[in-house]
C-alpha cells in the first residue's frame, strides 16, 4: 500500500487518510506507510477527534521543520487560527539528570536553541503580520511527548517528516513516527520538496 500511495502522491497536493470504518491500528499502519512513502504532505484524521482550537507546529531548526512551519502558518492564516510553535529539546536536562554539573555550557546550549525558536517567530511575524504566534520551548519532555500533550486540544498538528537528528536514509523520523502512532488531533506530516531530474 505504501508504494502505491507514494506513486499517487507524485501528482497530489496532499494525501488525506481517515478511519473509514477501520480500527485505529489499521489507520496507524496506513498513515505510517503513507508518511514514509509520500512526496506530498500526508494528513491523518482519526475517528473521534474533537474539534480543537489553534494550530501547533513542531520545530527543531531542520529544513523539514522550516517547511512544516510555512505550511502551518499558511493554514493558521487561512483558517483564522492562532499558531503555536513548539521546540522540544531535552539535552541539558538529560546531562544534569545523569550527574553532570549544571554549567554555563548547558545554559549556552539552551540559549542557542532559543535562537532557533526566536528566528522562526521573527520570520512568521514578517510573513504573517496579523497572525497570532505563540512560542514554547519545552526542555523536560521528549519531543514526541511534548507534541502529543500540546496538541491534545489543537485543531491541527503539523510536523516535518524528519528532524535535524534524522538519518538521511530514513523517510520518517522518530518523532514523526511516534506522533503518527497516536495522533491526538488531525495531523499533517510535510515533506521536503524534492528536485526531480527529468
């Protein structure tokens, strides 16, 4: 099924998957296959997902997350929704919990990651001056857990297919994979636009 959806996605602007009477496990399997194979964004709409408010996008400074932010901002602007940009980063907390002393290095790392979030917000304010944008830096929860918790009441969650820690050979990163196994609200996985050499 994944290969067929991948072929179909070459000419589609978006693939949308829903439960259509299937159980949640079948939807999860189809969603993971589609998100890994598709060349366009993949939207997953689960059964029983309530109407939420606001659009949430996960960022990490990667090219994939930059594209996800652009998609989410366009959707939020078109729908008249507020946009929340969430950056989940657990590095320094892990080091400190492992017994390393809290240092200026850990503080510096958090400050550098805050710059990524601030630059993302600045770009949005320039492109969408009327869009209400909230930024959240999560330093305790793992990225997938932070996104799942924050998206529980959202209208839409948007993620890039892979983050900056992803291996080039993987089509779907660990955070996107974890979120797609239990999407808390309608969820879109965006893909980097590939250059075709025809």
